[in-house]
């Protein structure tokens, strides 16, 4: 019985780790506009992502997904584009990519 419990715990831990969002992987879809190190100022409108406070950055991602930023137009006029980019991301994905951006220099 102890072996079964131990194996079950290890399997559950591995499953939760394997399904956890990977910020670096999620960020790959952002590279074209924001650069591999989030260093680009997209169209000279959007600030470099690493210069935005992490809490603000995450709130913006959630607002883009919901389509609620600036009446749907979005910050910096990017609401439509960013809503599409955020559409497939879960809250865990957004948190992971936000954390990943915070590690970039």
C-alpha cells in the first residue's frame, strides 16, 4: 500500500509539473513584435515590455483578453491585435509569460 501511495504521489507531482505553463515557450509567439528579449518598442507605440511594472503588464494581458482595455481599442491602439494574441492563453499561461518577461534584461 505504501508503494502505491508513493507512486501515486510522484505521478501526480509529475503531471502537475508537466502541465504547468512555461513562460519561455508561451513567449515565443510574442517574439515577432516584442523581440526575443522583450526589448522592442513595437511600432514606436508600445513601450519595451521589460520597462512595464509586472503587475500592470499582467493586468493589461488579462484586459486585452477580455477586450476591456480602452473600450476595446486597447492601450496604444493594439486592442484588436492583442485580444487575438491573448485569446488562447489561460491565466496560468499569462502569469508564466509575465514572470518570464521579468527575468529578461
